[in-house]
C-alpha cells in the first residue's frame, strides 16, 4: 500500500501558511482539509496541494513528514507558488 507525504498551502489574513501531513489518499485528504474535517489547524481555510511524495510504507512516509516539518526553507519555497 502506497503512503504519501503532502504539503498544503494557503493565504490567510495576508500570511502564507503551510501544512505537512501523510495519507494513503491525497485527493481525499485535501478534500477533508477543505471541508473542515482535517486537522484542527487547517479548518476554516482553503488549501491547495503544493507537493507530494510517495513511499512504500507508512513508517517511511511518517519519517519524511517529520523531516519536512522541520525544513522551513523548503516549505517557504513551495509557498511562493501561491498567488497573493
């Protein structure tokens, strides 16, 4: 079963925000975030998919998620794709 790490982005009150997570189904998870059923910190905002990576196991995906959450420069570069 493939697992994915994804980076979402949004513009909110003049700021650019990013969110990193992992899932088995990226489109379903994005829909959950945008309908208020995702993580609490993503509620009330419209998110776009900025980046995703595929992994063979859940452990690999979770490890990469941990690293991406700490790679602020990488997420900032991805967030530049969001139009103001």
